[in-house]
């Protein structure tokens, strides 16, 4: 049993197929199949049930999965423990990749505090969507990635906090006079969507589609900030990340409404790091500060 075989097993289990796992691991499909075959031979058990339409875990595979996840986590901790024995420097470089909304609404205050504590550290922040953030971490271009709901066998994922999508509007918009609505009541209301094809767009569309409803989209814009500004000008209502509207809700510039007959649009704010690359002291200190800051919010 080898570490790369365990990583490949978890990739196939997570992505539900050999082709998608190969893409995620940046391997050929035959290489993925060969690793799984060797792992199955070493364990003396079939780990997957293969049909023409899907690949699912066998009973043996289900039994192995939690142990495989713990094994990779232990390897990552071991690498970090050895690395931390190296002398720490007062200066250094910290590189971060983050989703655009996270860079806009979360990082500025945290980085301000970090740089006041570690003024000699040079900080680099790169923005991108979730897949771009994942790629930058996998390619070793950055120390840490900040995105939403990211899982991959080669990265350690830690959920920092929930960041649900809230249905919000201007307090003077007629719809916000009711704090609780049913989804059918929301259907005719003017809503603003943003970033077509993004995870937020998909979550919001799915909410209506599952109920057999069609949202009344009056505007589509690029970016959360543009959408929020449209809502502040009473051009419509929107489903926006809690992280992006906390200050406006606290100050009364926006008002949130609860949709009582639909599931909340939950998302997690995650920090990811490579299992293969131990964190430098600069990144570990930032991670500690990040944990503390997100717990306080």
C-alpha cells in the first residue's frame, strides 16, 4: 500500500469515476486504473463496483475510506512536524490564492493585522475562482488557498466558517416589509443574479428549479460587489454571501428575509493547503490568525 495509491483511491471515490479522478490528479486514466489495481491486489479486495454508468465504492472500499483519509492527514502532519524543526526566520514570503469575494471582504482586515505583527514578511495575494485557487495550491504557486467547499485528495481542507447566501434587499424596497416569505412569494419579485455559471449562480437557480419555479431575473451583472450596489439602489433583490453583506445588515442599509419553505443555501469557507508541501512559518502564523479571525466573526 503506497501513498500515491491511497490518494488515487480517494480521488476516484470523491469524483465518482476514473476519468474525472485522472483529470483532478493530472494523470492518464490508465495510470489511475493501474494504481487502483495494485492497491486492490495488495489488500486482496475489490474497492469499487463498476457499471456502464457509474463507479461506486464496494463494502471494502467504504471500510477503507475513513482510514485512507486519516492516513493522508497523518502523513501531512508528519511532514509539517519535521519541517517545523527548521530555524524560523523573522522575514519571508507569504503567498495566498483566494476567491475574489474573499479577497474583497475577508482578507483586508486580517492582512492588516498580520502585517502589523510581521512587518518584514512580503505578502502576495492572487485571486481566482475555486478551481483556479485549487490549481495554484496543487502547482505549489501559493502556500494557502481560500475558497468555498473545495475537496481534493492532494490537499488538506479545513472549513473555517459557514458563509450562506442570504436573500437581501433595500429596507425601502416593498418586498422587505415582510421578514418571512415562501419561495412562491419570491418568484415574481425582481431579483438580480451575478456571475452566470458560478457556484452561487448554480445554487440560486437550483433553489427555484427544484421547486418548479422560475425566478424573475431583472438584471445579471458581473461580481458580487456590482450586484450589491444594484440592490442598494433598489433595482432588485438578491441572494448574496453573508460575508459580503455583514456590514450593510449591521448598519441597516440592507435587510435580510427568510424563505421559510426552502433549504438554506449553505456554503463553507475553506482554507486548503498541499499535503505534500509543509507550511512555512509565515503561512502557519497567517493560518493561526485566520482561524482566530473567522471564529470571531
